[in-house]
């Protein structure tokens, strides 16, 4: 039984409605059973048939196009009643086997789980993937989407640019080292220094460029006061 009611449609309005039947091949005998499924629609027959091709386990056994059993202008209630008549009281006396609504008392009715098992048997025999109900397909798609692994992104290393002060200190240190080395060589070659004295001068001369290269790591009094003010400001914010 197919729901056709729309919230935008008046319940007493009459629109074109169709009750159709589908011819389906019997799974066990291979014989074609006429009107083995009965449904209703306000669509064209081909559009409704295409929906069954994807949503029903017996869709691979459909033969031909839907057969129009009744057609006319009707309300939703009248269309439901016409469908019920063709399911429970068909003119031929042979009730459809594949309907499950309004067909529970039919001794020829084939339960849903049996239809699914038969479809899986046909799929295995023909070497194709097993049919899965539409609801399960949507659920599996959501699970795959939720469980998709997140590829970790590697953060690029950011090189901090040198400040102008550090560049100036570096240049000063290099210049100081070059000048001291040149002076020491001049005194060593042209002067009367001994090697021990020259070595002591070299060690003493390298202290200044190393200290300048390190950025003058001496905490001044003003820096200590600024750091103390920052600590007090942080403590005050945390205590609020």
C-alpha cells in the first residue's frame, strides 16, 4: 500500500490515480505470475516501476511494465479503497503474493524475510553483490561518513625572523672578532709578543664577541622591574 497523501493537498480533492499490477517471475518455478504485486500511484507507471527496481528484493524478477488495473479521478481515501479491493478481492480471484499490507490473511503470501533470502540466493548464484534494503544502505553510508579517518595535517615550521636589535648585535660581534683577530696577527708578526701572551690576548678578545653574539644576556634592572609588573598583572587577572 502506497501513501499518497500530501500536506499541501486537500483531503477531499480529486486527482488522477492509478492502481497497477506487476508481473513477477516465481522464484521456485520460473513461471510468470500476473499481478503478483498490486500498488497505487499518482505518478506515471514507468516512474513508479523505477522506484520498485531499487527498493524491493523481488525487483530483479519483474517482467515488463506495470499493468493499469484501474485509473480515474479520486481522493486519497478512494484510491486506498481501490487498492484494497484489488489486493483482497481481485476480479480474477488470485490475490497477489508479494504485498504485505492488507495481505496478511492471504495463504499464498510470501513473507519479507523469505523474499530477501531468495534474492540473496539469486545474487550468489549469479555472482553479484547481495541486495541490501534501502534503509540499511543509508545507515551504512552514514556510519562510513562518521567513521572516516581524519588525515593528520603536518604543521609547517615557522622560522622567526631576527629582530633589528639582534641583527645589529650580530654584525657588531662579527666586526669585533675580525678586528681583534687582525690586530692580534699584526702584533704577533710585527711586535715582540711571546706566544703565551698572544694566547691570553686571544682568549680575552673572544669573550666580547661571544657575549655580543649571545645577545648580551645580562638582565638589567629595568627588565627585572618590567617582568615583575607582568607577573603582578597576571596574578591580578587570575584572582578576579
